């Protein structure tokens, strides 16, 4: 029952009284803090501070009600999220912080609880009877029977920090009497006399302040020297450098002075250095010995995916994905910076690729040094064929927050070595844009899971702001004749924003201006319009996921804004004709726009629509099959799975990927065909995905329970029908997905074995890969029958099916996809675009 008006007034007065009385406030998170523990915390703070809890809605209202009188407390509002409370104090902040965080209690693992640390089950005897062996097998824990009880062979990490504890893991830890977690208040932010800051500030000591001050002085001195502008910080360096120059001049000429004479004496008589030489020599002699101890570590082949003996089905145990990088595709060596130049930004010469993430993985070590590594992926590979004909600029988010002081270094490395430009988003905006809207609204909707949607206005605001910040970053790179290619569902408003910036306000229609004002409303970021139109700039957009039917799409609360966002493109691309057809239908039914098979009439122009099925580079996978490490790994797997049919699954653990459906079908197959028990093994690799999202944590728990149940039903001490691994590899598979490139990778690796492939009818690839067994993944009986067909198929049919599949994959590669899209954009630039959707033949249909 909600609080009464009187209760609310009392709470408001209490909060106002505390805000007036205490100058300092700790904002604390109280997740998993029980009533007894809360009482102990209050007791420990008695006389030093006051704890106040309350519903977030009531706290916000209370704060807003006093802002006219105390505007400084507005800084607290953004942090009133989740399970939070306040600790008011006028004592020493560090002492109060230590009191708060010191109050911890041990707690057992509960199913669904968020793990604060990694949880490892130690090796040793469990005291459990052998009948529970299958329970350990389901969790991937190696055991043996010793003295009539189960003994764990080696330490095993069963829960990863930051993920939810599954029911199976919770049961196991409780059975072993392991209480892995400690819970207590955690300090989020500190408000002190009108300022708000991180609790880490309390740990800054005098020496750190001195070090930071000296670092700033060094930076000022370096800038002063580079600009030849004298400052107090640079004077000493200027004098030393001048002395060095004067000394060098003296040594090169007959000119001399008192200080130079002594240096000349040393150079004329080198033995004068002998006095200091022994110490230096000894120190130097130890260096090679230290270097000898450092041996180059060889990469382990244990994590190298390879190709099992007989029958990968559903998902595909494949070689590592495309290794091509943007460095080889579009950038010069590090010594030759690749900036967009005037002569390259001409007709057909300048391509700007924009994706949510940069194609470069950036990491920061403990010493604060940044490390850069090219990411692998189909998009990078697809653009490799244009390195000689186009000048590239790739724009994207670096993946994490980078402090302002570090950004010049990161920008320089990205620009000079990779032809990239980072878009810097605040942590809250990045999280709400990526997790809150893109992956919690658009992703489930586009994959026909509207029940997973949870629309939130603040997430929509962050999505708009992120798109605006991307637009501002792109604006500085656009030149006359540029081609701009926007990628995927994270940036569906970007084409509209770019069009507004490129065409200039004076050239925009009333509809465009009205929609732009809606998108930019309420965002603390100004959209800069061009003073005049930038001529001959073409914008392309490609969606790497399905586009749902109009009946599903119309559920989206901001359906108009998203459609209008991409309609300002010159070319809009999809993987399949069905996705393009759904998009055109939505434009007609929701926006009342006239459409044709090849586009949408909008604002007096035609937004072209085309289909461009993406592919892979087969040669990369074929070549890697010949590597010694891969050959050895294949041999190990052949020996391990000798005499059995192997069904291999490589899936991201995502609710669109069909892992539970696959497991249900295998259970049905073994029930109906018991003769195959012990002769068929499923190796399922589940790649961790979005582990901070609750729906994905629940999915992992469901999968763990299914694996345990099936292994317990059909397994023995010596045999398990399912080998389940939860680890990272870059692969995808699905119930309904964009194109499913893992299937292409599998085909490329199956030249020798010609394995059978079962593919969901909802995969984009199912429309092209004639030769696979296509099923409805929701029909367990149909999938079980497909498994039986696959394990009993005759060799001739199997070989013919693989021939068809390989012919298609080899022809319609990633490079073909990229060149098709760029070529179509170029035709639009020249007014020669073909009338109709870009067609790709289905080989041997």
C-alpha cells in the first residue's frame, strides 16, 4: 500500500531537515543488505551519521520540491537509481566511508543473485555419493570416485563476477557449504558542500597530488617548447637546450668558452671516464641475463576451434573468424598518417564508415598505457578490396569511457595508425544507448521478441543523444563528394541528423525541420547545421539484423522517428528481400508514403532500397585448416570422439539463437531413437553475451538446467550426450537472425568431411544456402527428425549438398557484399541506379 499524504509530508520534512543540518552526504547502494545488517550499520554510525532510506520516486519528488531554495541538491538527482540510500554526516569523510564499507556479512549463493566476485570450487573430496556425478558433469566439473565418494579433480570456476548465479550453481555451492559472497553497503558518490565526487577521491594522498601537479607542469613545459612560447615552466629547459646548442657549436668550430674547455678535455682523453666505468659496466652486464629469462610464450591451441570428425549440425565449430583488418584494408603504416585529403575526397574517392564500435580493440593496462589491436569481423573483411581506390575514415565508439586528458593520445593513434575517429560517450549515455535502447528495445523487436521489450524514456533520450554525438563527429570529416555508410540498428537516427547538417537549414523542408526538432529536444548537445549545402554527399545505411513485419514493428512507441531516421538515406540495404519488403510495408502503413519495389518516395526524392546478402572470405578459413596447430587440434578431437557422430553448436548465448530449442530437440531424438544413445554427442559452445542483462542471465540458468537434465537422463559415468562449454568465441547462430555467417564459415571448413548442416528457416542464410536441411526451430519434432535424417544421410547426397553450399559461399563473399553496396551508391551518385532491388542468384535452386 502506498504512503499516505501525511507520511510523505513527514518524509519530505525529514529529508529537508537532514539536508540543512549535514554538509556531507554519502549515496550508498544497499543491494542484498538485510534488516539485521542495516540495524548494525545504523548502530555503528550512531552519533556520527544518519541513514535515510526511501522509495526513489519519493526521494526525487522531495529533492525537486526544495530545488528553488537549495539548487545545489539537483546534482543528487541523476544518482537516485536502483536500490540506494543516504548517509548524512558532519564527521571526517574518510572515517565514515571506512565505517560504512567495513560492515560486511558472509552470504550463501542464491539463484539469480548477482555475483560480486569469481566463485571457484576447490579440488578435493566432497563427501557426496557417486549418484550425483551427473550433476557435476552438467556444470563441467571434472570428478572421480575415490573411496566411495565424489572427488573434484581440479579447481573450477563456476560463477563469473558480474553474472547471475544459476540454480544449478547455487545448489552445488550450498551442498558444498560454500558461502562465497559478502554483502554490505557500497558508496556510489559523495556530496560535500555543493560538490559531488567519487569515493576514490578520499584515497588521494599528498604525494599523489604532488605527482599530478608535476605531471601538469611537465605538460605545460612540453607545449611551451613545442610552440616556442616561453613560460616559467619551460625557462629552465630553454636555457639547458641553448647551452647544449652552444656547446655543440663550440665542439664543431674553434670558438670556445670556459664550460666547453672541460668537455673538450674529456673528449680528447677518453680514459678520463674510466673512473666511473666499472659501476656502469656491472649494471649493464646484468641486463642481458634478465632478458634471457624472458622467453616468448607460445599461444595455446586449446582455445583454437577446429573441425570435428563427422557431423556439425545447427551451429558450427569453425576456425577463427576473418583476420583481415582495416589496417590492411584502408590505412597506411603507422609512419604514414592516413587523413582524408582534399584530392582524395573527390567524386567516388572518400568513404566514411560509421558503426557503433570501432574496428579497433582498445585496452588500458595497470600503468595507464593504452594498447590497440585490430578487431576481426565481416565488415572489416568486406571493405578490404577498396584500399587502393578509396580513402577511408572509420568512426565509432571505443567501447569504454576514456578520460579527457587521455583522448589526444588515443585520437592520434587511431588517426595515424588506423584511419579511425573515436566518438566519446559518457558512461551513462553509452549504457542507456547500447543496453537500454538498442539491445533492450530494437534488438528484441527486430528479432520478433516484443515481449522482451521494456521501453524507457530516459533510454530513448540517450539513444537520441548518442546519435547526435555521432553526427557531430562525422560532420568534421564530410567533404564534397563523400560517401557516408552508416551501419546497423544502433544508429538509425543518424542519417536524418547528417542530412540536416549536410544540406543546411535553408535547404530543409518543414517536415525535416520538425522531425529534427523532436529528435534534438531536451538533449544538452547542440546540432550544428552547415552554413551552406555540402554538394554531392551520398548517405547509405545497412541493417545487419532482420527487419520485422509491420504488425510487429508498429508496437514500437517511436516507430515514426526510427523510420524517418533512415529515410534520409540515398540507399538503404538489407540482407534479404523479406527484410526489405517488411521495411517498405512499414513505410506505407505507418507513414502513408508511396513505395515501389526499389524504394520509397520521400520529401520529393527516392530513397533507394536494396538487398545485399553479406558473406565471408572462404580462403581465410581454408588456409587456416593447414596450420600445424589446427591440424593437431583436429587430430585430438578425432581421437576423443572416435566412433560417434558429433553434433556441434557454436552459439552466442542469446534468446534469438535457439539453444534451448536445440536441446529439447536432441532430447526428443534420443527418446525416439534410443539406439543412438552413446553414438551421438552434442558439443555445445555457448559464447557469453550481454551478461549484465537480466534476460540473458535467466537464459543461462535455463540452459544449465536443460543440460543437467538431459545428461542425467541419458548419460552414464563414462558417457555424456552433451558437452557444454560457456566461453568466448566470435560466432553466431539463431532461431531468427540477420544472416548467420557461422553457417558460411562451417561450409568453408568442410571441404574434406562434407558435413551436414541443419539451418533455421528464419535465418537470412536459409534463403540462399540450398543444400542445408531447413527446419522450424520451434517445432521440436521436425528438428528431431532432421537430426535423424542428418546422421543417416547417404554419402552421395551429402557430397552433392555440400557442393551446392560451397559454390554459393565461395562466390558471394564479404568482398562481393561490400563492393555491391558501394557500387550501387556510386550509381546513385551518377544518376544511373538500377530500377529494382539488387538481386543475388540462388545457386542450383
